[in-house]
C-alpha cells in the first residue's frame, strides 16, 4: 500500500501526555496512602506558588502526603458513590474535589495541619488574569519606585511601553497624568501585572483552606471553607482570555464563530455561474 502524502500534525513538545498508565498509577498511590495514614483532607489552593508548596510538602513529608492532579481521577480513587467507595463515607470527600483542589493524607490533627498551612501563607505579585483585590493608581508627578525613592531613569521606556504617559525631565521620570494600574474586581492586564511588580504591590496571597476531612472509622465532617465564595486564579475557571488583553475588536473573530457555530454556516457559499445558453434552455 502506498504511503500517505497527506499533511500530518507533528508535535515538537518533549512533554509526555498523561495517559491511562499515569492515571492508573495515581489511583494506585492514593489507595495505598489510605492504608498508611489515618486521615484524609480535601483542600483548596488560591494563587498557587510552586516553590512555596514544595517547601510545605518537604516540611510535612514524614507525617503527610499531598496529591494534586485530575479531579476526576482523584474522585475515582476514593470512590464516587457508596457502591464503589474504598472505605465507609469516603465518597463524601469526592463531592468536594472540584476546582483547584487536592488531597492530603496525614497522621496530624486538623489543628496541627491548619497551623502548618498558615505558616506557608505568603504574599506575592499578582499574575495576568487574576482578579484585583484593590484599586491601584499612580498619581501624576515624579514617579517613585517600590523602595520609596525616585525610580531609575532607565525604567522610563518600560513604563511608557506598558501604557503610562511618562517623560524624562532632567533624569527624573515624570508622569503626565494619573494612571490606573488595576481596578478592584477587574482582571489584571499583562501591562498591569508588570507595573504592579515594578511598583512593589503584592496583591496575591498563596493560601490553602481545608474543605472537609475523613478519619479512620468513617467519621466525616465538612468545614466552613467549603461553603465560602472563592476567587480563583486565571485558568481555574472558564474566562474570556482576551477580555483583559486590550485586543482590538477588529482583530477578533466574528461573534458567530466565537459562539461555536460551524464556519460553513457563517461563510456564504459562492454562487455557481449559469451560462446564458442554460438559462435559455438551448443545447448544442
């Protein structure tokens, strides 16, 4: 059989896809941890920072084990219902594994685990797309940096590139008008994230809240954090990625295509020309 000459998509990434084998390994590890530790807690992450999370896991490695991955795989590992749960009432934990969540298997009490998590609650610079918890405005006049002194004149092109109306006045950066960096409740733009870092505003806080707990013997309890409203990081919810990216409407797709309508239904098919002879009904 001849070899096909059709164009094929070749992925150049070196990252391996999480296949069935990886999912099976995660399920097996979760079920093994059930036999080792006495308690299981579901927790929720906000503004996850990898390095801080690694430090937390290293600190509790002797008494606890953390799992974060596909929520559906974690639910299958514990059991989605009473008929397939691994231990009594364990399926109730699965109902709280939604959003940016994970599991921690531990021999610690709830109070000790909460104290350890609060120890690693740190502030950091907000990233593009996260929701601004407060309004930040840079006032007109000489621009001051995050240390309180005048900002270095070499940063003036960076400020101007990110939307600030600035100029150099005898080596001092001068802002020509008040500039709104971000507004409370709105998504932070890429330019806003850069400016917040330059001015030293740490608006994001990495923290972990316990949603529920299960203990050996079948005791289950849900905590107050499970019912609280949550402000999620970008990527945790479906959100318009271009809404805060300052992309002009002329560069966006038509609304019909954004709504998932097939392109054939939007693009009109070209009309086929009919010769004068056919219209008249004559033949050669």
